[in-house]
């Protein structure tokens, strides 16, 4: 006797739709408040039944999955875009109940597009990697604001403003009071970000040097400790992909093309995957121009035809394929915590 359930999760409430296989009865309920305690109290009513649950991989899924696993339930994490696509093109009513029922029905017929539920230590590592990526992006944004202020007031272009020499040059620029205030605030924000970014980067690099999967990835030219830990956290268990092409599609580095008859639109990156993973692969790919790189000839030929950026993207895909095979060969050992 099994309960098959679909959950539609929101911040205020979680809508549940389930079928009792022994009676064929369909029931619905709302879980409020939609926090850990509320979910735990709701799941306890099924403590004596086999429970199979599906929910979408949207913000907040982690604590729900943890409580379901704690109750011994079989959990399916649905990929949101593909799940929505399986509704079809026909216009239908859209509600929380309909969404929960849709998930439950897909589980029952075995057509639910599932996402990987990563182990807890990989989820924690992924959170730290993404935090560092966000901090680094914010630091770059504040630097760009400084450059914009300088250009707006006709100052000469100069790089490396964060060095001691650059700071001295910046302080000597004849800026109006309002512009000087903008620069001062930007420098203070960069200093605050650095205070958080520096120790986090140091810890991630130290982790990569101790972890088996990261050490294996660092054997590839161009992949350092920081890139390796990002690839491991974002790619996870490579065995869940049937081929390296699936890994490329997951990363968002695949080219999307719309073609009908003889008409073909220019291709663009899908950018559907984790931004931190694309950043790491692109950073590693830039080393292909260096002497000693096994991809140097390919990079130079591609750069001559298509430009440096497209050449780096091609190398990034190659590095992802190599990373996929490396992690797949290591198997379970690649995911073991350091």
C-alpha cells in the first residue's frame, strides 16, 4: 500500500495532492506554515505507509527533501522546465492544485523528468562555491562603477586600480565632490567584499588539494584548485549523465539553433546551467593560449577563424568533456568528502 504524492511548494504554503493505491482515493491538503516544522508535522500522518513524493527543484526544496528522507519516503526531484513542458501546448487552468496533481500523475506513469539530489556535503560545497562566485561578481561590479565614474569625468583610462600604485593614482585625480564620494563608497565596498572573499577562496583551494575528485581534475592543463572545486560542486556525480554531450547541455555551453527548411538563425549559448560552472570552464580555457598547452594549436586555429572568445568556449567544452570522463572513471571516490 503506497501513497503517491505531488507537492507544489511556495513560501507561504505547500499544496499536496496524493493517491492512496489501496483505495484509489485522491486527497489534497495545504501545509501551512511552509517551514521545516510544518512539513515534519504533515509527513508524520503517513508514518505507517510507504510514501513516494515528487516536487520541483525550486528554491526551498532542500529542507522538504530532508524531512521526507527522514520519514523514509522515496523522493523524486523534478526538473521545472521539462516538467512544465510535459503539460503540452493545450491551454489548461493553472493552479497550485493542478501543479501538484501534474507532478503526481507524472510519477505514476513514469514520465517525471528528474534532477539529481546531491549528497549533503556536495550541497554545502556548492553553496560555498556559489557564494564565492557571487562575491567575486559583486567585486567586479564595484570596480566597473569606479571606471565609469572616471570616464564620465574625463580621466585617463587605467587598469589595476586596486594596487598600491593604482590607489595613489586614483586619489590624485581631480574629481568633483559627488564623484569622489562615489569612488570612496565603491572602494569601501570592495574592501568589505575582499574581507569575506579572501578567506573563503583560501579554504576552497585547501579543500581542493585534499579531495580526490578535485585532485584528479587538477591533472588537466589549465584546471587549478579553484576551478576544480567549482567543477566538482556544480557537475556532481558524472555518472548521472549518459554522455559528455549531456554534461555540456547541463552546463549551458551548448549552442541553441532554430532551423526551419533553409532558414537558420545564428546559434547562441543556451546559458541554462550553473553560471559558476561556465565561469570556471572559461577561466581554465584561457590558459590554452599558453606555451605547453595541449590545445594551443587548436586554440590558435579557432581564434584566427572565429575570434578569441569563441576559441575559449570551444576549449571550455573540451575541458568539460575531459572532466566528465575523469569523474566518471573515479566513480564514487570522486564525490567523497575531503
